[in-house]
C-alpha cells in the first residue's frame, strides 16, 4: 500500500515537475486549498447574480462549480500553472444587469455572446493578435476598465444590500440602515475588510457565512440543510443562443466581454507569475501562452454549461504565497470546486445582503488600480475617468468603455497628439461611434 502511494506521488511529481519548481505534493495541496478558500465566495455570489437574469439558481450553482472545476483542471493539467479560475466578478454583473436587464436580451442570447467572445479570445490566444491588442490599448484605459468594473460591482453590492435605494428626487439615496438587511450588509463588509486587513485566509467567504449565521439565528432565513445530492444542471446546460448573439447590436457586448476578460486575465496571470516564481531570468514567463489558451478555452466551455465568462482569479496569489508553483495547485482547486457541488442547500440559504458586503469589498480591491493612472496627463486621465464613472452611471460596461475610447481619441486628436493614438484605439473608437450612430 505504502509503495503504491509513493509511486503515485512520484508520478504526480514527474508530471507537474515539482522538483524543478522547488515544491512538494503537500505544499501544492495546501496552496490549492488556500486559493480555493479565498475564491470560494463565487459559489454563493454567482448563482444569485445569474438568478437575477432569470436563470435557475440551483442549476447556476452547479454550473458555477462545474465550470470552475473544469477550468482549473485545464489550467493545471495543460498549462501547469497554479491559478484558480471561476466566473469573473463584474462580467457576471454586466451579463445580468446590463445585457439582460438594461438591453432586454434573453439570458440565452447573453450566453451566446459569452461564447462568441470566448471564441475570439481563443483566436487571439493562438495568434499574434493577442500581443498586438495588449500593446495597442493605452495602459490608462486598461486600468480604467478594471476600476470601472470594480465601481460597477460596488454599486450592485450597495443596491442588493439595500444600502442605497431609488429616489424620485435624487435618483439615489441612503437606505434605511436601521432595517436588518442593510445593517447586516454593512456589518458583512466591515467584517470582510477587517479580516482581510488582518490577513485572515478566506476573509470574504468567512464574512458571508458569518452574516448568514446571524440571519439564521434571528429567523431572517430558514435552515434548509447543508449537504445534498447535486441539483440538475439541465435548466442551463447547452441553452446558449449563438444565432441570436450575432445581431449587430450585440457587437459592443461581445467586445466588452472580450476585452475586459482579456485585460483582466493578462493582468492576473502576470501578477501570479511573479509571485509563483514563473518568470525566467530573461524576463519571459513560463508557459504564458498555454495559460492564456487555458483561460480562453474555459470561457467557451463555461458558456455551454451556463456561465458568464470564466477567468483567472487574482486570489490565486494567495496560493502562490503559500508555496503553490505548479498546476497541481490548480487541480486541487478544481477538485474542491467539484466537492462544493454537494453543498447546494448551504448556497441556497445565503441571502443577497450577505453577499453584498463581498461585492463592495471586491470593488474596493479593484479600485486600488487607479493609483497607476497618469494623473499629470489629462489626455490620459480624463478618458480613463470618463470610463470609470460612466460604467456604473450607465449601468453598462460596454457603454462606459465605448465613451472612454471615443473621448480618448477625440481629446488626443484635437490637442495635437495624434501620434499617441494607436491603431487599436482608432479601431475601437470607430466601432463604438458606429454603434451609437446606427444601433
């Protein structure tokens, strides 16, 4: 028996090249568990957001777990990277509140747009288009996309927690913080922030569960059990409408899905690579192309299961800090997502105000990227700020990005800095102008 275990560990070590990366099976398993705990909040948050689009919440829970598990396995087994993947925050909100809610498309058509964006991402990942696009989009606009999505997520968290409510006089106003739900949402955010600042592993999921427990004890939610057989995924599996997503009005939606996913993925992978010691002496990154291919493929497969774009999670850096260096970390994360399928009753008990604090805290993290903006150059800062502000105010990532690129090209052009405008920026500005003019 001991010989069989030793042989299996030896095979695992050789496949993932653990010795070459200076790690062990135990270290990789611990790193995988660490990454999972830091990103497991998505199994509670994503089904709620998908349900707001009209999708079956229980099926979305299973789809979230399966898509995340499959994506992690591809990343680990193919790219040998210690990165966890799951449906991306911000992109899921855009899917529900903008594409389905604001624009009026069905969630099946929205899934079709996710599929098309994923296919384009795969094409970019296997060709030189990826490098050209990454290099041609101004850095400040890339930062603005991430920050704008963060502000969008934060606004949704404030809204779902009842912290801000509609007002006939001012559009928005402060909710009744003496009511249990908004009060618990605020407490949840503070718990998550405090635990994160004190570097407690799994701070976000801990905050969600603490608020849920308080809600259970006070009778705000009913106890439905913790473990059960997995619900059926049939209501969301293979329900995407690819033909409907090919409508010309969906061009900006597909572009938004594509570019937010592309830049988010590239930034995440670069950040994790440095922490996981995957950068070679010459500055190149080990298996970066494979990691991008794994990520883009995951988005396509996730659409078939019924998920908004699946992407790499920056929380994977926690696993890298715990010693994760290879794909065995990602495989461990994938295995834990598979186990999570059996906890559907627990996920069903989590109320929206329990996840509101998580959304607000994730927004805070995403907004920290604004420190990298070129504040001294208003030809860069002004379009970036337009993007950041207009994404939540128009309730649309696509419209915010569109207005940002149009203003970027216009400002650069009319102040005599035409040479600053890259071909990619020209291309996107023209596409978005045509969208506003004819669609």
